[in-house]
């Protein structure tokens, strides 16, 4: 089994910052791309940012210049530093990872349980 556990969400005022973390654990052989997605009430889940095992990043346009994704491969952990937060960033943020389990030959997508981020004054 593979588990992804997110942390770091909460309530923050507009213009504030938060840092999300997501740690993968279990019978992991390797992890390819890791990423963050979010889902606001009444909306579909959308990509925020992704990062490959080699460090190549990709951002949704609204996240560029404000959010930074990074990862620690030794800890199987991905981070999302969010600055200049806006009310429109309010959503449940989900961690995603493409994981190859020990003894498996395929990469499979795993999701965390989500962490709430609320931006409000």
C-alpha cells in the first residue's frame, strides 16, 4: 500500500502565505511526477503545479509567480509554498504522486486525502 499524507493547510488572510507538505509512505520503489491539485466548492479539480523526479516544474497560470513547488526525493515529500494568497485560492488541496510500488512494473497514481486552504479576512 501507498499513503499520501498532506499537512499545512489552514486559514490565512489575503496576501498571506502557507506551505503545504505531502509525504508518501509505504512499499515505494520509486516516484515519478508529484503534484498539487485543488478543488473549490462547485468546481472541478484543477492542476496547481507538478514536479518531476528530476525537478522539472509546471504551473497553472494563476499560480505562476506566487506558488513554488519543490520536493525532497530522499523523504518522498513534495511541498507547495504559496505566497500572496487570494480569496480565489480557497479550496481543498490534494497531493498526487505517480508511484511504482516495490515488486510492481507500473507507475500508478495515488492521491492524498486533501487539506483545506481558506483565504479570508
